[in-house]
C-alpha cells in the first residue's frame, strides 16, 4: 500500500472520503495577488506606498517591469496547485503610449488587455480587480473618497467608476464575474474633530461609483480596517460603516484578517455574514501584532477560516483572495508558501468528519466533540496533501530548490 492508500483507509474509518475531498479542493478558486511580486509598487509610476500600508525588507530581485512580474508569476504559479485567479490592482496598468498622459481617472480596459492575455495563457479562472486609492499624488492630506476637496473626491470617484467598467470587461473576458474590492487609506493620525462628515462623503462617493455598474459581471466589495500606521486614531472606512453600507446597497463585504483587533477573528465573522449575505470576500493574510501582512502560514486561524468555508458549504459563496507582501524574503517563495498554505487549510477542513462533529454539538456531547477534533489533528493529512500535489503536477517538499535555481538565473541586480 502506498502512503496515500494507508491515509485513505485511515480517513475512511472516520467516514471521510479523501477522493471527494481532493476533487472538491481542485474546484475552489484562490485569488492570488499580483502585488506580492513587487512590494505593491505597481507600474503607473505614481509613487511608493502611502496611507497606512507598508512593505518592509529589501530582499533583492523584486520584479520591476511587466515582463519581470509576468516571469515571476509564471514561476510562482507553477508551484501552486489548484484553481487560480489573478488579483490585479489598477496601478498595474500597462499604459504604453499613454504613459505620462493618462492618469488613474482615465484608465480603460485596453490598459489591462496584456494582463488578460497573460492570464489566458496561464489558464487562469479569471482576474479580480482593485481600484488603487493609494501611492499617488492625488491622495490629499491622506484622503481620497472622503476628501473635503471636491476636485480630489471626484478624481477618485472617477477612478472607481473606470475600475467598475474595466472589471465588467474582465468578467466578460473570462465569463466569470470579477470581484472589485474597494479599500481606501482615508483616516487621521490624531483625534479628529468630525467623525461623521468624512463618512457621509465616503457614502456619497461610493454611491457615485456604484451607479449603473454591470451587475452580471461585477461583484463590488468594500474592505474595512481598524487602523493603519500613520492613521491610528480614525479610519473613515470602518467595519460598521462598510457592513451597513454593503447590506443596504446589496454589495459584498471583504474581510481582511489583518484588519481587526487581535482577538477578533475573521473565522467567526464569516458565518455571521453568511447568515445575511449571499457572498463574502476574504483577504487572507497574517498579521504579527498589527496588520503586518506576513506570509500566510499553516496556522490555527487559517485552518479555522477554511473550516468555516467548507463546513458551511460555502465554497462558492466565500471568495478567497490572498493579501500579504513580505519584501524581506524571496518573493516567489512568499507567494508559493502562502498560496499553498491556503490550499492546505482547505484540504485540512475537507478531511474533517464535519457532519459527525455537528451532530455531536447538537447532541451537546461536548466531550466527544473535543476528543474527536483532537484525534483528527494527528491523522495522516500530509499523505493526502502530497497526493494532491502529485496529481496537480506540482512539486512537493523540494519546491524551494526550484525557486533557488530560478533566482540564480535572474541576474537582475
Ligand atoms: C490594506 C488593505 C488592502 C491592500 C491591497 C494592496 O490594508 O489590506 O487590501 O493590502 O489592496
Ligand atoms: Zn486587504
């Protein structure tokens, strides 16, 4: 018997079908963020990061051009099993002859066509999209959609509207709806005098962005945040603001697990939102003491998040995307580690006797609920994971060797 066959029978004894788990896993798309490859810098030359998000580290060989980023994505994706989507920020526009002439309020689908071609070449499931409301000179006094300066506010509204149009085309190009996530950096470092008016302006701006969007191909989402570096005292787009906004406008909430107080868990928020929303979007990250965007590891909270997706039968309701950026290590290894861990967590959840565990809870058999869950932790999960990688044609534990070999061929610095 092979390692996998032994595992299969071990799981079968618990009533878990490993084959069903493997087929299900292969169907769950993961949105992989383009911005891990270049420290969230982008191509539109608008400037470095600003507004409460920060990349730390200066590991060499980051991708500096479209060609370099494509090569790195190709390499990273070859190490990631399963169904993949590419998550793009508007700042990765390929402006060509429009460079220096067209600003973010003038971007159109043509500036993203080279990305569509690339995603098709890689056989991806689709592209998700994000307006980029940061790292740009038109961010005025730290504000965008909530700015009291009407010229600034309308510039960013127009950017948002353009992005909705681009997203509709992206959706059509892949015949899969495109998730458009709105995150803005707006907030104040110190105690504000007025917490309401900026929120009213944000509400108005969002309404303007959402006016007449293509409901068939675009899934709009709003992402809240508790605080950012330099924006510690007040965040315009807070959790309560966006949850109410999304609920009243029939759009989606995006939960980033780095964006809450350390003892608030996104795994618990997923089922709370599933009770009211048809779809919930995620940014899976790992915050170390703050929203530090460390690489996702195979740790408890990511397992818990995956369990909430799987056992609530919500694999087509929860839109999974990754959002981390570590510039202190090889960026391809960062991409591959986090994306593989998301897949691992989903497989781990798919291999639990979820029906039986729910029954134990309903029967108030809390002793068995605890002991069965504990026993599951030492089942031969690794054998099923390795089987998955080999069926997907993706390298196993020696994958970092491939990254090192690739890195040695680059000669970028
Ligand atoms: C920032 C948000 C946001 C960004 C990306 C680049 O705190 O998490 O989602 O990380 O859009
Ligand atoms: Zn995020």
